[in-house]
C-alpha cells in the first residue's frame, strides 16, 4: 500500500513526498504519506492516480475526506493514510512537525529523482 501510494503520487509530479512511520506513536495508521501540489487540478490528478493504483492492486479505500475543497485531501487506506496538500495548506498545518517523533521511511527507490 505504501509503495503504491508513493509511486502513484510521484507519477503525477507530487512535490516533497515523504512517508512517516507512525506505528509506535499513533493508533490511526501505520504510515502517513504527505505530499503537496501547485494547483487544485494537480491535487485531483494525484488523488485519482493513488485511488486507481490502490484499487487496481486490491486495496480497499476506506474513506476520502476534503476532495470538494481540494486544499487538503486525506485518503484513508487503513494502514496507510495519504495526505495531499496545496503548498499553502501544507505549510499552515505542518504535519511533519506535528508528527516529528515519527521516523521517516526511505522512499528514495520509489520516486524519480
């Protein structure tokens, strides 16, 4: 799930993709994927690709929040939660700081440099 989400977001040119391992500090999920985009259109493209690729691989999408506003969209895949932000929203909410105790997952082999 994690690898699929990261690769799907990257394929639609998501910016500053990172994955946090929250298994030891959260009951919500095992991993958070956080990324951002420059426009509502790009946010929607990233969301659509993540959904398509996860569903193609048999992953059940539990819930999608915020798609109408498209400034912060959350995709709940169960063990993985994907956060897609506009650049301004990402800076404002700063989830990276909020979950600073969570170790980063090395996703370098899944993204195009």
